[in-house]
């Protein structure tokens, strides 16, 4: 018999921290292949344009993403941090932005995500559960598919439209003579040093992405295809049916927005650290906002005090430094290129979690301003 899972509101509250910390990692942002003779150099501006327009290119293949960010064990963040702290193995089928399938392969199990025009479905073999998500959630947890080379490359380039690009030597990736391009952010406040992308020179489909922190030579995040076929795969027109004895969850974007937006109930300031608030980038959810543009943006989430205390404790155990502010305290952790800061204002039941690919001094300046906000209840 199919059962329906019920998520309690007090457990939902914890997920705001996860959504906040990971949203920016999705908005901005282990070598795996022995190199054979690669392709030649391509005009970097032309290749960048091809990559930006490659969303219409179908493909199917196998990719691995390897991260070495070393994120601390923040509350309820285990499944998410694994995407950036180890190797994620994925098999993907893609025909269009609204029709794809990604299987995340683990030892003895897998998790399949189907994106179809009417909804998104996740089949979790380990949990024996099918989840249907209706609508387009303004904020969601990251998925392995977000780290596939095409998705990650296009997202980063879109966040740095004016930054310079230069040509890289070609490489052979998954049997394709790929052309390379390097993006070098010129914003002095971002901690991203370079983003190297290799793509099919004919279609612009990204095949490999390497993200390096400023001042480091080795990438902290690498994702690449090991097998790829630039043909149109067959994707079922309908989602899989739940099997007898499995769980089934139906949720919608408004439900997700309500669950997140009801937590902080805070009005964030229009500007922090000299950067304007862009709430529309996070779906207008109250208490969660994105400040600034490009790769030096940062996210702020107002969270209940107990969630802030858990985050501060986890960050401290991971080596975060304590900071005394004029009207509160904070703990700061730098995990290049990510900067994380948990702020606990004096005499307040609310805390704030800040994260971004920015210099820690930017977050500290924002934290100082947050502790001076007038009290407005919870």
C-alpha cells in the first residue's frame, strides 16, 4: 500500500539553513581522465557564447564531480555537503531544460531525478520513496544534476557576464577534442580565482569544469564527463509509478516557499556591505536575501535562534573563529572559496547565517550592520 509522508513544521524549520548556505553555491558556483591529444584553441569570446547557448543541445552520458571544499557538518546539511566534499557519480539523459533524467549512483543504491514539463520527480531507492514536486520552487536544495558540466558552466558564466575570458589549450574529454576557455573574475571581493571550462567546439556543450579559489593552483571543484554521446536520448513522457509498499510525497513550490518564508519573519535591510538587496533572486521569500551581483554576491538568511546556535556550534567545532561585534557575536569560517559567518545579535531571538564566494571582511561588515537592526519581536 502506498503511504504518504508527513513533514512536521518544526523539522522544516531546520531546512532554511541548508537552503541558504547552498543557494549561492548553486548560483555562482580531482582530475579524472588521463589526457590524450586534445583539440585546438578556439576564440574565447565565441566559445563563451556557444556555451551560453548550449541549453538546447541534447546529450547522454556518465559524469563525475569531485569537490574538496571541506564544508563543516552544519545542521541537516549532510546530504548536501557530500556534493562538495567528495565524489558524486551521475548518469544523465538530457533533451531540453524541461525534460531530463539524472541518476545519482552510490554503493548499492541510487537516486533518480526526472524533470518533466509538468513536474519534477525523485525516486529514492534507499528510502523506497517517490516524491513529486509541482511548480518551480524559488529556493530548493541543490541536486547532483546542478553539478553536471553543462549546468554548472552555464550558471557561472551567467553570473559573470562582463568578466574576461582567455583561451586554454584543448583537451580530449570523453572522446571529444574539446576547446577550453578560462574565466578570471575581476571583482576584487570574490574568492573565486579562475573557472576553466572545456566544451565541444561545434555545439558549445560543456564537458569539463574546474573551479579554483584565489591564490590556489589546484581546483576545489571539478566536474567532467567520462562518457558522453551528443544524441537525443529517450526519456519517458510520464514519471515512474510508485511501487506497492513504497512511500509517496506530493509537494508544491508554494508549500516550499511557505515553509521557508515563515521561519525568519525578518525584514532585511536594503543594503549591506555596500551591496543592494535582491530579494527577487530568491523568489521574494521573507527573511532570505541575496546581496550584490556576480560572483561576489552573498546570501543572508534570518533564522530562529536555536538554528543559529546549532550552526555556530557546528562551525566552531570545524575551526571557526569567534568575532566580537559591537552588539553581538559571530563565528566565521573560511573554506576557500566559500566564506561562512553565523551572527547572533545581542538580546535577540533571531540569528543570521551569511555565505558567499567573497572575502571574509565583506561578510564581517554585513554582520556588524545586522546586529544594529531594531528589534521586531521574533
